[in-house]
């Protein structure tokens, strides 16, 4: 990221996940599926088994990511939140453009690119949603990340 508006866009995207309870819904869905699987398999409950199932879920969620529609929704919400906070509404799209240029084989980005929709698809959706609505909003880019870090 190059500036605060890009960081604000990414953080607002994550806040969007929290507001819409995407992770909670994924956990609840997994618990129901796991319970049904246990019932179907005749498994008996046990502390170790529950811990194992929970750990397995966390690993699975981390490696597969959320539902793609959840990611698109968090993008939309992220743009709105960052804009309302006074940042440039195009901060998140700028980060997605950076990600679009990265190789899926680059270990720094491989998990992100594996667990999220393609940056081009996300940009396309945001473009359709944003259209000209955000062009007149005087958002600020904020300080560059380098300048902000110098303060610390």
C-alpha cells in the first residue's frame, strides 16, 4: 500500500466482514455441517474431538477463505466506510489493482489470491457499483505509508 486511503480501504473491507458477520456465519454453517456429519457417522462427543473439529474448521476457513459473495459485499461496504471517514473512495480499488499485477505464484500473495475472488472480478464489480457516484467526493489520500511510519 502506498498511502492511508489504500490502508483505510483494506481495513474498511475487513470491518465490512465483521459488520455483516461473515466469519460468524461461516463458523455457524461449519458447525451445523460438522454436527450433521457426526450424527450421520454415529460419532460420540468428546472434548478432544470437539477441539479437533474446531481446529480443522479454522484451518479450512483460512485456506479456502470466505464465500466469494461475502468478499464482494465486504468490498462494497469497505469503499463506503472509507469514503465516509473522509478517505479517497478509490483506495481499495487501487490496492486491488496492485494485487492484480501480482503473480499467483508469488508466496507473498498466493494465499490471498487463493482465498479471494480474482482482483479483476472485484474491480469489475466495484466499477459497476461505483460508476460516477464517487467521482465528486473530495476524499483525501492521507500521508504516504513511508511518511506515516516516520512519525513512529
